[in-house]
C-alpha cells in the first residue's frame, strides 16, 4: 500500500468518525497473482459514500506533464486495460468511482491531490484520448492536505 493510499484510507475513516457517520474505508490485501479491482474501497449505508477509488501518483518535478493511459495504467495478460476492468467492477458493484491523482513536486514543495469522477476517466479513455494533462487534473476538486496527510471531504467531490 502506498503512502497516498494509506493516507486516503485514514482520512476517510477520520471523516466518518468526525461526522458521526457509519462508514469504513479500507484496502483489500493484494495477492501476487490476483488482480486488484481498486486501491481504496469505501463502504457506507449512505449511497454517496459507497465508493471505489483508484490512486495514481505522478512526479511533476521529474517532468511528467500528464497522466497517460498507456504508461500509468496496466493491461492484463488477456489484453484488458485497467480502466476497462475498473469500469466493469464499478458498474457491477454499484459503487461511485473516482481516480485520485497525487501530484508530487519534489523536496520542499507540497504535494497536491485531486479527485476525478470515474465517468470522466471512462469518457476520455473511450474517446481514444491518451491522457489527462496536469493542468486538466488540477481543475478537478482538490483533496486537501492537513498535517502532512490528506483530509478528505467527499461531499465536495460528489456532484448532485
């Protein structure tokens, strides 16, 4: 589990505790030869908080200017792209999906993170586009940093 994923799981669980809501966030243990559907799962009786989140972290300080569908996502042995697998899982499970993207700017600079609705990922991928630029990513709702970690407010992500 990456630091970013762990931070999101902790932040969601803190959010539920602070709001006195029933809900839990977790990451399923990844097994060596088994595909993992998503990085972070959020379960709640409240339908807005029944979520599936894929996490990606990119190093902007090293010159990465975009999140590329070929470079940052995998394709399995059968040729099925990770975005297709995740979309299928979200459709079957009824979860609302997001891609959480962390932008790392290097030592001495704050990290930033953004939540992209999965429908936007699917639409872009289906249109044969190759990427989301850093500028496009930063137009989505931010995931705030607090005390070296993240402090989620999922209500800011969810469009009514």
